[in-house]
């Protein structure tokens, strides 16, 4: 049975035009005037846009002694309710576990997904098994490998491991990703704060200042440059990190930065709240920053020096957060955002004039589809593309509240925020999964999206080539050593 979306305006990363969109099965089969279909979805007053792609989620992830509370079932329901039609989650091997075993676990976790999904792979140590398994992981359609430069003693990798892994990815045509914070300095600052009696959630922010993020971002860029691998910097939260990314891009390096909707719209005054629960619920890494850093992130989206807006959706209940009631280092790090990313970005970006609707589509969908090599199957409104679409009503508004959210947790970090701009319909591969404020569930509808390597290297830069192809100087007379 075919469907036609009528009377709307198609908005993509580069074009805005009036057209109907015809869907047959999973895909778009025609775009143009006066199309006919068995079922009509009315888009009067709405924009027809590529569904959002959230490139950064942690669903049912074992972390800090617990599991993140949203799984693929509730997480993808939240995604669809907010106009997001694909999530990319991080497969995380437990200590000693092979990457292929971890992938099997993530395959099992994701069987109840409501929308399509893909994975990144985390590299949390380096050894021969990781080296040997990387080609098979890429063969499975996972080309992006995340490295934690923080979480010392748990997930953190050191510079030798970063260089080894980045070099291997360069050979295989993969993309390196980093959580960029200097984990050694964070550990020292945390110990110092605790020793001085600073046990509350506000100390979490003091233990991870912008400098630790800027330093690690610079270091990761330089190591990626020497290894000759493209680099994607997740959750860019501050000017120090953004500045390093800007500089790298201006020098011709393939380096991308990803601000989160939380960092764009919430600031560090949240940690000064006298209510412990309020502050602890907002503990995430990197922490929220001040207004100057927020301005830097918005400017990056406008100018193109930052590429994609994500959530790092890693939700914990209040009960889970209270594990750190007398020690901030034990508060599980993470916040939700999957359902709110698009409405919050539209409200604070498009409605304020900071972003055009086309830029909105670029940073929520199209840019990441291109980086991850699943464009134009995803991130596009084109004949042949998957019908992952959001019919967006710019006049629809609501007040965000945990009482009517899809996420499994008992609060929302955006509680009380007014948003204007919400989905009327969300379609996942042609299936209407959200209509007029309600989810129409079909767990298991979501499919894994395999991605092929692009084989991109940092060709534009001269230095790494010299480093990777050194030549010994030929000499005629070699002086004798010793006497
Ligand atoms: N930061 C978080 O806040 N949660 C999950 C992992 C991370 O890096
Ligand atoms: Zn991270
Ligand atoms: Zn993350
Ligand atoms: Zn289905």
C-alpha cells in the first residue's frame, strides 16, 4: 500500500520547495506535484524533512557500576516521538571481551528497536586481538571506532594505544572517534576536590574544566594527523575544543566536531542548584559550560566548523544517580535528550534565527549521514532514499515534561522548557510510527544499517605523509664509535 504526503514543503540540507512525496514500501518513489497514493498524510503548514539521525547514544550500556536506563525499545520510541529516525549506539566490549563478542551482545540488545540503527565500536585497550578483529568489525559495517581519553582505570586509553589504533584505522579506511578529556588531570582534580571535602555534584564540573577538553582535543588531532586518519570529536562542549577543531579544518584535515543539544541550551548554573537531585541529574561528561562556550558552539554550527548535533543519550534514574550521594565521582555520568533534540534545536536555533531550516536539517541528519557513509539512503529526501521522514509542524508547541516522555527515567533535564516546532508525523522506512502526539509502536521494526568504509585519509595535510614514509639519509663515511 502506497502513502503520499501532501500539501507540505520539502526541506533538505540544500533546498526548500513545495512537493508531494510518494512512498511505496520502505522507500521514496516519487517527489513532485499532484501525486496519488492509497493513504494520504496531510502536511498542510508543515515541512517534510529527513528524519533526524542521532549519532551518539548509549542504550542499555554497562557503565559506572550500573546500566543506562533506556534500552533500544524505550530509546528508539523516544527518538521517533521527537522526529529522530536513526540512532547510532556505541558497542562497548567489557574488559577482556572481544569486539565481535560485544557486537553479538549489541545485536541481541537491539532486536526490539522501533527505528533503524547502526553502531560505533569502542576501543578501550589495545592488544593483538583488537588489531586482528578490526577488519572483521569493519566487514560487519561498523567503520567508526571510539576512544575514551578519560575514565582513567576503566575505559581510558593512553597515547601509545591511540596512535596504534589510529594507525590501524588509517590502513583499513576507518574513522577514529574520541571522547576528548585529559583523564589523568581529571583524576588528579577529582582526588583533590574530594580531599578538600567537595563531594557534591558541582565538584564534577570543577574536576573537568574546558582546559582538559581542549588539551585532549588538540592531542587527539595531532595523533590522528600523524597516523593519517580522519577524526570525529564527540560531544564538543567548549571553545577550547572547538578552536582546535576549527584550526585543524582550516589546515585541511578531516576533523569533525559534534556539540550536544544539552551543551547548546543548558549551562553550568544547573550545578549550583541547592537541590542535590537536580544537580546530580545533570552530571555528564563533559559537564555543562557557561554562556560564552554556548555562543562558541552556536557559532560553530552557523559557520560549519562544527558538523552535527547529537545527544549522548545515556539516561539514569534518580535512584541510580543517588549512588554518588556522598562522592560526586560515583554519580553515573549521563543525561537523556533523544526525544527533545530536534524540538529544542528548532526552538533555540531556527526560531531565534541562529539556524536556517536547511542548516537545521544539515546538522541533525544530512551531515552525519555523509560522514558515516549512509547518505543518501539516510539523511535525504530523494527518490530511492529510505522513507525516514519527519513531517514537522513549526507552529505546534508544548512544555517539555517527564510526565509524558517516552524515556524510562523519572525526570527530564529540559523539564519546563517551552518548545515550538514538533513532529506531526514521524515515518520510519515508510511506516508511520508517530502521529498527532502518539507513538504507534512496532518493536523490532528497526533494522541495522551497515556502512562501508570510505577509505578517506587526511590527504590534504603534508606532515603525516612525511612521517609515514621516512627516508634514511645516505652517508659515505660513518665515524667510528668509542675510542
Ligand atoms: N559521558 C557521559 O556523560 N555519559 C556516557 C559516557 C560519557 O562519555
Ligand atoms: Zn563520551
Ligand atoms: Zn557518549
Ligand atoms: Zn515494520
